[in-house]
C-alpha cells in the first residue's frame, strides 16, 4: 500500500510539473522568443527541434489546451516562414523542388491547424464534429461560445487552413470549409480586434482581397482593414503593405502603387516592434524579391 501511494504521488507530481511547463511554454507572448529574434536563419534552424519538443510535451499531457495550441501555432509559423515562403522564390528551373516544398507546406499547415482544432475541442467538446459536419446550425451555435481567451486559437486555426487553401485552392477539402473559417475570423475580430496589434487586420487584407465573393471575399473590407492596420501600428504594418501589394495592386497591374507599398515595407525599422522583428525582416526579404521581379510581374 505504501508503494502504491508513493507511485500515485509521483504520477500526480509529474502531472503538476507537466502542467507548469505547459502553462509556461504556452503563455500569451511566449512565442516572441521566435518572432522577436533578428536572425531568421537561427529561428529557422531552431524551430523544427522546438516543434518536436513541444509536441512531445503535448503528447505527455494530452489534455493541456495551451500546449496543443502552441504546437499548432509553431507548425503554421514554420510552414509559412521557412517552407512555403522560400519556395515562392524558386524559378522555373526549380519547378519540381517548388512543388515538393509547397506540398510539404500544406502538410505542415494542416498539421498545425489540427493541433489547434484539438485545443478547441478540449475546451468545447463537439466542435470538431461541428467543424467537419454539414450541419450549419450546429456549427453556428459554437461561435457565440468562444471568448476573448480563444482568439489566439481561432487565429492560428484559421491561418493554418487558409494558408493551405492558398496553395491548393482547387482541393474541395480545403475550399469548401472556407466560409466556416471566415466566420471564425469574424468572431475572433469581434472578441479582440486588437489581437497582437493588427494581426487580424493584416490577415483580413489578404483574405478579403483574394477570395471570390461566394467564399467571403470583399475588396472594400480589405481596404477597411488595411487602414485599421496602419492606424494600430503607426504606419508600420509590413504585413498589410505586403498584402495590399500582392493581393490588390498586382492583380490590377497597378505597378506604381505596388512599388510604393513594397518601399513602405522596406522603410519600416525592423527593431521598431521588438515582438515582431522576425516578421518584419521576413516581409522585407519578400519585398526585395518582388521588387527584383517587376519585369516578370507587370506587362508594360
């Protein structure tokens, strides 16, 4: 009996320790150790190990909501910044390599999305069934239940799905749920429009301007969120500048404004927002690449 009690105490202690570690690693703002770094290569090299470490801890404590969300967030971040992003720079001579990287990115995006889905399911049992099902009313019923504390999960879930969809827009498994994703994003914005300053606004610039109307696209709303992003960041929203350039100016072949937006990205001091230094540097790298491709992007 003494042995059993001792073992039981150890198990309980391990659970407490795992919860403490999970709470620390998944606390709001904990990802700034990555997003605030000024060395993209260092972060790119470190993230795969960090992801698997977080995933191990999540596996050891499968009911910890924050750890599931954090694993998903890291997968989406890594796929975007260090898999799909670099693949965009590959030319026709690296077509097969580009396709392979994009396929890998989709896999990682969806892995991330599904980890966040698990986090949402842990807090709101039945949400996975509603997400995957066809009963619109059942899905709609979950939206009012979400609280401000859920905005991070709603954002990373939506970002992972939409990023995968942007690579494979003809995949019905990705395109069909887009209106559902848009409802999640709208709910997130209702709950916390200032989430990570202008993060939601920047995403809305991209999705509203690039989606067809039947999936929730709205060019007018894209510009509304563009203005809000600039207001919230004192004109330093590199994501909004980049999204407007690529999602609005490029399709319209507005070269002058396209170049102006990219120059605005480059004019932002990467250290101005210490929590977003990495994001700014990556956006500036992308802006420089686009500026070098002007002759191929615009028909004179």
